[in-house]
């Protein structure tokens, strides 16, 4: 059994378990600046911190009626980074999945000492709405320890900061943005990108992944010199997946839903890619299997199986997930045994 994730939810748990590290609990400001219980991981080397965006700035932390990316902030993520710095960490792995924000990482960076100022030299309000008032970025107070650090960002999208494929247009609606908000947020992110270039000399607005997690990708690249890498690749390398699986006869992997999107950077795809190099068949199991998944068979999957035995409500499927998964695993192994004896 090898814990696997793709940079989203579960990344901390998977990487900590694989390296003999620890999970550190912390109380931080949530997306609406309310106090929330959060956490980060420290890997077995004692130097590497793993942070999930969703743990401090996640959409699930905001009730549906209060979701508003004009207001939500990544402030709590900056608090997690500071806590990890205080524990001696100088290498950071940050997963960008599941954010509630479109603030370009300004909240996170403000905790680290970056000042985002309006025309009168006052701090702009938190959230994506405040970026429209931004006129100057002051880096003089940036936390000195940041310069000693390496930041790796698990990112599986290539969206730019703004425009038709930008953070606001593509991801804003799922975070609570109305069409009117999307227009404002996109203009604000354009302003943010322009002032980043003016301040740092770096033009990150069109960089692949700049629009990830509401523009957090852009902020991390511009001010923390972060490198964006495919999430599942980073996790698989950290847990030593290749060495641990190379002598296996069969690999079973899965996720909540398997469909054509699984082809694009999802954890099962990364698993199948490595198993394929060793000629090991892979069976993928999922709560739901949607649409035509035949393309997956060309990518190393021997079979794709739903754990649901027939028509079933989502509620019942979730309540019975453990037993349904066990039943599916037994059926798979019976077929494997049958193949070996025939």
C-alpha cells in the first residue's frame, strides 16, 4: 500500500506517511479571516514542509452562501509558511488544489512582509477586490528567511493569470463569482500582473500556471521564485514510487471519479505511466466511471472498474464506500487468481 495524491487534498498525508514525517496542527485565518483549524506536514528529512492550499484557503472552508472571491484571501497560507519556517523548514512543497480565492496570493505574501499599497500608501483590502486598488508593491519588509528557501508548487493547470483562460474567467464561478465579479476580478488581476512586472521586472502574467488557485501561481513565482511542477509527478518521486512498485505483478489505483479528465495530470495517470514502464498491468477503481474511458486503455490501464454494483444514490455510495471498495477488490483478485490457474 503506497499513499498517492496529485497535489490536492491528501497530499500532506500521503507524503508524510511515505517519508516518516509528521503532521503539525495550526490555528490560522481562513478565507474570510475567521479562525480555522489547519495543518501542514514536515517530511522525514525535517527540512521539507508540505502545505495544501485547501487546508487554509479552501473552498470547503466557506459556506456556499458566503463564497465571494472578491473577499476571500490566502492569508492563512502565509501563516502556515511562517509556522514551518519557525520549525526550521527551508524547502516547501505547496499544493494548489481546492482554493476559494482569486487574490493572486496577496494574502499569503502580506503575512511574509510584502506590502500591497493603494495610491495613498495604505494597505489594500484583502481578497481579489482589493487588487483593483493596488498601485505599489513594497518588498522591503519581505521575511528574510524566505531567501534561504526553495519553493516547489504542485500545479496541474497551465492557465495564465488573466484573460479568457485566466484565473477569474475559468475558476471564478466555481468559487462564487457572478459574471459581473468575473469581469472585475479579471481587470484586477491584470492590474496585479502589471504592477508585479513594474516591481520585479518579471512578466509572469502569461506564464503557464500563473492563474492556478486564483492567481496564487503568479504570486508564488514572482515573489518566492517558486517552480511549478506537475503535482502527481512530485508526489510519486517523493514517495519513491518507481522503486517500490517495479517488482509488482499488479497495481490497483483509483480516485473518486474516473473520466476523460483523468488523462490530464490526475494521480491514477501518473501511477499508470510508471507501471507501464515496468510492464505492470494497472486496474483503476472509482466511485463513478463517466463517459468513454477507452483512451485510458492506451495509457497503461488494463481495466477501469466502478465500485458501485448498480443504481445507487450518492449518499448511499458514500456511506457504503468501505464495503463497496472491499467487494470490488475481492472481485479483481478473484479474476487475477483465475487467470493464473487457467
